[in-house]
């Protein structure tokens, strides 16, 4: 038995979710070990799409450019039935501003490779062949038993994060049950395809009795193929069977070469009802498994890992109380529930197995194709669900309602992405500066220059906050000179202030994951204290009396863009 060092966190599972968790913990200065029972990196790819919100997260992590360079940008979804093209739905992000208005088709193996490079830059290497066999926890620590090459190791740590997939050891040892249902059997294959179709879209093809999908890889001529009803003997002569079905659905000859990889699986729609027990957490497929129809699994898991990591780091480093960690399940379980519902719907639409469907589809999509407003509405609805850009935390205990929503309609509301504002033209100085600011792992307090008054005036409050909370809060003054507030952020033409809806003295507080926590017309000590209250007991501005204990703030009512207009 060996006893080695004591990391502050141990992450189990070195897939994209575990790698994200380890990266964000290490980037924030938390000593972390990353273990995986496998002998080495995966050689096949389950996930093939990184959606816009995930790419925004990768940008905050500093790896978006590297990942994008390894993939193919997809901006369309084209549907065929019995050899007839029904409709091509183009990507429409006009109501969902983003710097990445596309889904990136990229092999999971490539995504993981870039993530491993990133964690290595922070001194973390994956410990392959290391298996978690047991753990115990109390209020102060988690004690793990690990095995590697027949040798047992006892490790003491502050936190354990299970990112170890659908068969998660962490989840099973916690006694958390995956609730839900099993469903259809599907087949995946990665193969070369010779076909007279441009690789600029995802293709869906209905043969008359079932549906298939083709997704173009960046590697010319190679596609991810999905058969929604492989039937008996699916593993026999896969290339010929795929070729025949695709030809029937697309109305042109499809010659499928020998697949590099195939997998027949029965997908499930299951999730846990809580994602934390004491000092132990689960994320990604360890917390929910579902149909791959809308390509959400990896993307959702990465968002969960990022959400959890910044909170763990803030608590571990003494900048927030452990109450902050309760917001992880609070925020992410409802998203998991919604995800199961949306993927169930997507699954039904993708597989459409009956003959009636193939007869009705041409009629339905002729209308869609010929009525532009209807087509645009469908495009936005589909993209809104897949992109992740409309996920927010309006009802979170970390979100303070905007006291003056009628005066700040131009900017993102509390609970929304700050990049929901139209700030994506990199040639605009202020927009570029904002995206650079979002790479800072701290919270960001953005104050529009021009607020006046000493002491409790906006500038004085900002200066005090920068001095007192600078370890975990970046305080920036938008526009103005060095005497108008701390750390000026260039905005020479006020474009950023207009996009965020910030007049002089107005402010916005942005969480480390890029979501708006609060905003207001005038930055005061009271307003900032109220917004930071969920981090207690770590936050109280100098000169302020202690807060009353055990005050419960009601969750804000849900708000939508329509509410503000």
C-alpha cells in the first residue's frame, strides 16, 4: 500500500468532462489529480459536435482556436425522403448573438487531445490505468482508495468529482440512482463515403420505413453515419447495408467504404435527481445519459464541469462559503431534466420509422420551404435547443433581479450570458476587450465610466471592491481615464457600453462562467453587497456592518426577452 501526496481535488474520468473540470480547477490554482481506469486515451469518438455555447466556453478556457482548427463548421441541416430533397434549414443565429454561429463537427478524440494539452500546460497529467475502488467522506475530507498495477494507494483530498461516464463508479458508490427509461437500438459508424453531395451540412434521409443521418467530418470524404434501426445482423457487411439505405433515402448512389469504427448500442434516457452528496459530485454522463440525437451529451457535461469547477475553487480557497456549492445541483439538475425532454423529442423526429411519415413529410416541408417566416421560426427553434445559447440561470439563487429592467432592455438580463449582447465584432475595441476580460478566471464587475461622487459613489465603491476582493473579483471601468475608476477597459466609441445597456455609473456583475449575476443603474455598497450575498460568509465591503444572519432571498421570477420589451 502506498500513500502519496494530498491533492485538493481528485477528478475521476479523463474524457472531455473530466478534462474540463481538471483544467478549470488547475487554472484557478487548485492542486488536482486526474485519474482514469483506461490504459490510455480513447481511440474512437462518440461525440462529434461542439455547439456554440461550448465553443464560447472553450474561448474562456483559451482553447477555442485550436479546437476549431481541427473541425468543420456546420451551418445547415438538410432533409431527404425517398430520394427527394425536402428542405435545407440554414443556421440562423440572428436572435442569438455569438462569436461562433455554427456547430463544429469535430471528433471527440481531437477535442480530448486539445484538452489534454491544455491541462498539461497547468501541470496536470492524466494518470491512466488508475482505478477508484472505494471512498469515505466526512465534513472535512474525502479518503479514496485507488489501485494501479495491483498496488493500492490511499489518497486524502478535499473534493471528489466523478466524470466517469454512464457506468460511473463514483455515482454507484454514492448510491445515486439513474432514473428513466431505455429505448431504441441504434448504430454508429465512421466511414469514407463516395457521394455527390457537398459536405457543408448534416443530412437526414428517410428511406420510406426508417431514417439515417450523415455528418461530415473535417477529414475529406469521411462521415459519421447513424442508422436508427439497424435490425438483426447489424454488424454484418456494414458498408453495403449503409450504402443501400443511404442511396434509397438520398436518391443517388452512396458508396460506403470499410468503417473505421462501428458501435451498436441501446440508448437510455436517465438522470440523477441530485449531483452532489457532501464533498462528492458527479457531472456529464455520470449524472445523465440520453439519446445522441441532438448531440448534447458532451456539450452539457462540459458546461457542468465548468459550472462546478469555479465554485469548488472559490470555496476551497476561502472566497465563499460551502453554501455556494448547493447552486451546482440547483442550476444544473433542471437543465438535465429539460435536456431529457428535448432529446426525447429529437429522437422521435430523427428516427421516424413508419411509411406514413415518408408520405406526409414532403407535404409538410413543402410548406416550410415556401413560407420563409415559418422556415426561419423552425430554424431558430431547432438551433435554440441545440446551441446552448439560450440556457441561463434566471431562477438561480446566485441571480439578483434587475431593479430597473425597463431601463436596461438593451443589455443582457441577470441570468443570461453576458455575450447575449451584440458584442461579437472582434474589430470593435470594446468588444475585443470584453472577450479578453472573460478569459480571466475571476468574477468581473464592469462599471461604466462617468459615475460621480466620493466615498459611496460608484467609483469609490469600485475601488474598495477591487482592493478588498481582488483575488477573485476583477473590477474594470468601461471607458474613461485612469482617474475615473480602477483598471480601465478600452471602449473609445462607447460601443461596448451601448451593447451592454450601461449608462454612466451603471454596472454589471458577471460570474466566472460568463453569466450575468446582477446589474444596476448606480453602483452602491448596498447593491454590490446584495449581489454578492450568495458567496457569504466571504463578502462584506470594508466599513459595512455585518449582515443579518439567516436571511433568505426569494428566487427571482423567471423573465424573458419579451418581458423586457
